[in-house]
C-alpha cells in the first residue's frame, strides 16, 4: 500500500474544523494523517506560508546552491528526490529538508511517482523580496505559479 505524503495544511470551513475537532476527541489515532493547520481558503494558506518567511530567511534559502537545485528541477525534470540528489551532488536528507521548505513557500510541488517516489516540480517563476532598510517591514512574495 502506498503511503500518502502528509499535507501541511487543510482548507475548510469553520464548521468542518469543528467537526474534525470533535472526531479527534473521540479518536486521536485517526487525526494523525490530518494537518493541524486549517485555513478558510487556498489564498489564505498561501499568504500564511509566505508570511512565515522573513526576507532574511528567504535570502538564505535562495543561496547559489539552492538556486542550482531549482535550476536542475526546471531543466532535468527529475523523476525523484534521489535522482535530483544525484544530479546536484547533494545528500538526499539535506535536499529533502530544502525541498520541503520550497514546497511550504509555494516554489515547488511534489507529485506522487511510482514505488512511493515523490517527483519535484518547479511551480513558481519569481520570488519578490521587499526589504525595508529602516527595519520596520519587509515582505516576501512568490508569484508566477503555474
């Protein structure tokens, strides 16, 4: 049986969230596969993910090595994280953590592949950083999602 990759959040109404909460109280084991973060819409979920990334965090994430990873995904369209690790010379565990963060920010997405593999795909075309030099407010936005 193929294991589903866990979602990081769920979109649903307040009523759905309340019903889920009641189910969890009755059956905690059944809640393990359900995300613990709920949003009212996909747009709200994406906004929350972007808000979690400070400009400094995003600059570190978009290092030359990580940009090479994104370029390898775009150019080679690897069939798995293992294949991407071989293409980039990165360790699979480290690469998986980086890819998870890219996924959280809406830069890449995973599709299920054969034999429990996850296929990374680039879904964003641009990342915009707005850095306020006075330190009051900075913003990160990912756009061009296909």
